[in-house]
C-alpha cells in the first residue's frame, strides 16, 4: 500500500479553525460542526463519532478514549475513559490456558468500552451544539460509505480470521472481500448510533444497547456483564507536563504511556544531541527511545497498581540514570549494567500487537479551544468479534495485561490495563502552540517525539512534521528480544547504516508506510492555525 506523496488535502491553514484527522469524512464532519456554529470541542466530537463508522478497523463504540481539552481560559484537562477488566475476569484460568501472556484477541481480551462515556465527557467540557448532532454524519455513513484504502488493506489482511465470526461475515463479507471504493453498510451500527444520539451515553452503560451488547458477548463466553458497563467512570485529571527546550509538553498521565515521551525529551536535552530523526545522532536517539520504552514495559499499569510513581521516572536522578544507560549501550556495555534498581523489574508488558488499532484527531479554533483526542480498538478490528444486534466491535485492550504474577500490570478483576493512547499538547510561555497525536501502538511516544522535533527544533510546518520519514524501535509492539528497528525506505541509507553499527537489526519498510503510524498536528502560530494530516492515512487537514 503506497500512500500519496504530495500535500494536496493534507495541509491547511486559516484564522478561524483547523482540524486534522485520518479520514476525509471525519474532517468534513468537523468542518460541518464549525459551520453550524460549534467550536473545536464540537468539531472533535463530530469527527470522533464519524471515525467510529468509517474507520471500523481502528476505533468504534466498543473501544477506549483519551483526550486533552483546552478551554479559552487556558485550562488544560486530561480525560481518561479507559475501561476496566470485567469483575469475572479469571487470571488463573487464563494462565492455565496461555501461560504468562494474554491471548491477543477473543472474548477474554474484552474490557469495558470507555469511548461513549468519553465522548460525553468531552461534550461536557464546552460543546455548543446539542449532543445528538454529533451523530448525524456517523449515522449517514453507517448507512453506506465507500471503503477507504487503509480499511480495504486491513480487511484483506485479516479476512480469513474475521470471516469466521458470524457478525463480521454478515456485515463485511456478504459479497466477498470488499475492495477500496466498495460500499460498506452497517445497519445495526446505524441503529445503535441513532439511539446513542437520542438517548445519550446512558443507553449504552445502563440501557438496552449495552444489555444487548453484553448478551451477545456472553454467548461467546466473554466474562463482561451489565454491572461492569454500569460501573464505568471517566477520570478528569491534571495533565502530566515536562519541559523541553523552552516548551511545556503535556500528555495524559498513567495508565497512559505519555510519560515515555517526556522521559525521552528530557534525555535528548540532557545529552545535548541533535534530535533530528534522520540526523547524525539518530542511533543515539534510538537508544534513548529504547531505554524510555523499557521503563514503560516494566512499570506502566493502572495507576492504582503502579509500584513506582511516575514522578520518580521523570525526576532528574532517573533521567540521569537513563542517560547513563544510553551512553553504556553506545559504548558497548550491556544496558542493564547501569540501570538503577527501580527499573529492574521483568519487561513483560502486554502481548503481541496486531496493526490497525487507533485514530488520533486534533482540532483548534480562534477562540482558544483545542482538542487532541485518541480512540482505539487496540488491535485491528479489536477482539475480532462483531456483536450482531448492536453492530459494535469490542476492543481487545485486555491483551495489554500480562499474566506474569506480581507484575504491576498483571490482570485482575476491575483493573485497568496499561494503555498506549497518549494525546499531546504543547505550550510556550503559557500559550497553546500545538496539538498532536498519532496511531502507533507502543510506538506512539516515538512518533510524537519525531513530530514535535520536526515541528519545533527543525521549524517544519505540520504537514512536513507528520509526513517526514520515520523509524520505530521495536515497531509498534512492546520491546522484545534483540534491539531492532523498523525504518521506512525514505529514511536515508546512512541513517539505517548507523542503526546497524549501533547494534540494531534493521527491517526496511515501504517508502512511506502505515506501519509507522498515522500522525496529526495543528500548530497555533499567533492568529494563524495550521493543520497537517499524515498522508499515510486517508484523512485530510481542513481550516478556515
């Protein structure tokens, strides 16, 4: 799959509003919200609900959501609407069947979906338009829309597996494997979205939609219950912030992996390296990202279960120790030789990663509202189940747990898993200057770092920042085994050679490849709003 190379439709600027999403229909839904008198909160919500239909391999009603929302008074709020493991989850039974690793799909991986309550929380932050209006474009799309390039690729990739599920077989494969441009109709999902729009989020968490969804999953031996749905809550939190070269970078706190980005930026500044992802210090940057990601894999969990507070991972002493690890690796010493005691826990976060997973979108307006929102099914098409009566695909976020006894991220009833979703906001001198986010699984901190470096250190515009050549240590998966890097073919050969000489095995991808994520960015440059959408996806940047 070769994405387009030019910026046509992927870059826009205006003085009233801007939006970037991974699907053109979602960007148009956001633009329609602005045209109807809404603000950036309305636009984000309209885009998010639309993406739940037109990007069903990556997100949906059955997934989770994280967001950062800024209001005109300058207050930034982090929203965590990630779901918990069912009360009937049975770690011992899963260990007996699967050993120390969770299965990567199926009923046992389904946690409570948080996205609908997350939409509700975002609407409450300052939306102007009525809740029901956010569902109009999505319902219309569910009644039939053309399959995009990325969706067609994902369907073909998992066709044999998905066709074994009756719900998927009926909706997606009634006329064979759909190709790009074919019309996809999701009638049950259209009915569900109409109900959600008219009756609100409670119709899922305490109403008939949720009851039917649970009944369908329990018929497949999923342990989820209506009590689990009814107990879901959204956390409104202060964002986690780090300082980088005159910028204040904000992310969602744990259970989000956002702190990995802050660790890596702090190490870049401490080591005074050139942070250009295709520059002379690219191999050092890779070692920094590897060390910071290792912290995630050892420690990230439901914040109630973490044994190391995130502030410890971000303090000067720990960043200094992380830099020592990087220097030791570059000098040929085993990285663990200089690791402080607090990071010697087994590295066993989550299970195998199936590409597909996640959407990010960003919106901003001239009144000072701004949103970075990420929602996800985790793996492509989530748990691999489409519940027929509701049309909802549940996520497989439970695959992010481990079954390793004693690990902070060990599966337990009512517990939230370690989470990959991590929206980003950037301020300078107290003013919002950028919103960013990306698809990319466990590689999200790496992609966001490259986006910010290109946008601020290198002075590139948002399109150039999200479209530039990328590489990922460990791909989109948790780190495992020997050090390795997936690098796009557009990464210069000299940089790939520096990785190899630095001890990394390198796998070369296509010139511009979906395997390194779909990033989105809006810059606020005084009175000008500039949007950039990743050409690796099917989206668009729009502004006025």
